[in-house]
C-alpha cells in the first residue's frame, strides 16, 4: 500500500507540475494554506509563522495560517477545506504517520502542491503523498544528542536515563525518542519515558516526580520544546544533579544552556521550516519548479560555546 501511495503521489505531482508553469501570473497572488498541528500558544511555532509570512511577502503569496489544536480530525478538515477553496499549495505539519494520508493524497490528486514541514511521516515519501519535506532529520538528531551525552558524561552499560515525551505517539516524539533509544541501546543503557503533555507546569511536575521516584536516573533528555523548556526546573524541583539535553529553542532553554543547567539543545531552525515551504509553493505554482526536501537540522547541536549567537533572535528568526 505504501508503494502504491508513493507512486500515485509522484504521478499526480508530475502532472500538476507539468501544467503549473506560467499558470499564475507574476502580479497574481498564489493562494496557500499553512496548517500547524498545535495551537497558537506554543511559542516554538512563532518563528515558523514569521518565516512563512516573510516568504509570502517576498513571493506574492496569499497566506492563510491555521491551527489544528492537536486534533487530527480538525487537521483533516483544514486540509479538505483548503482544497475546497482552491489553494495552489498546502504546507502541513505531518504529526502522524497515518492520520492524514488520505486527505493529503486527495489534495495531491487534485493538483495541489503539498509540502510537509516540522514533522514528517516516519517513512518519509514512501509513507505519504507529500511532494517534499522541510525539517530536521529527527531520528538522527536524537541519536546525535544521545551519543554526545554518553561521551560527555560517561554514561555506561547498566545506567538508566529519562526521556519524557510530550505526545509519545506523535511522529516527532517517535523519531527523536527512537534516536535517543538507539544510542542508549548500543551502549546497554535503559531508557525510561512518560507522557509529559503540552502544559509546561504539568510537564515540569510530572518530570520532577519521575526523577524523585527513580534516584538511579543518570541523565534527562527533553524530546520537544515543552520538556526541554521545563527540564532544568524539574531537575531542580527534584533536588537531583543530573545532566540534561533536549531540543528546540526558547529563552528558558538558552538561559539554561548558558548557565550550565542544560548541556545542549538540538535546534531545528523553525524559521526555515516556515519560509521554504511557502517559497517552494510559489515557485512550483508559477514556474513548475519541483519542490525539494530541505534538512533544517544541519549544525543543530548548540552547547554553551555556540548558544549565545542565537539568543537575540529567539521568537523571530530562531
């Protein structure tokens, strides 16, 4: 089924691209919808939206940004609504490897450019009809963080580490957590995990209680922006002294890295995850240029030596 889906998506995409060049005049706005799977309160997506808006201004795109509020049914409805309104392209965070397959394939079959961003199907193009993905290689980044912390802090066979996950079934958590687990498994290290949720205060409490309950934990790994933002606070609340690494950028994360309360964070450059999909939709719609994958996780590792340069841009370009 996956191969059939991939083939169908490629054929539909080729048909769309072959007919798209020159279809939209330079002075005519390209209509595009961006669908973010969480809600506007999640600050991580502020640079994503800024990037998308900047690209829309640069490429004359009529951009509509929508939020699915972590509701797959709503997200499918948003995809179908965008198709019904006749957009040229959809940028969508593919936060589930299965929930959006049918609606995305239907959009591509209708001749719409669909670009995934931030989250991708765990099978990539083989698992979803999207024509390109803009985001970090999340499994590889999780693995890199895991290996770096093993080497830095002397984690060894028989140790236990803690990897709380905001939404354990979400593709980002499966991929990043899977990368961390791969690194730990190679070294005989056990990984404990819990559902931390998206509410920062609740996540911090859940993490602190888990650390109190298991004094043998030797390191903590945040999986996303929430667990990484509150991780240093949870460690302090638990009264333990263990190394901590995570993902994404926020003022709290930068401060924790600068102070030494956090070893490092893996930055996925969310501004680019907003900018490139909208730019590529415009270029594909006007000139038939083929959308391409972009790995925004290049040079993702930010420790105390590297974190300072990004601090002035938190919430805008970083």
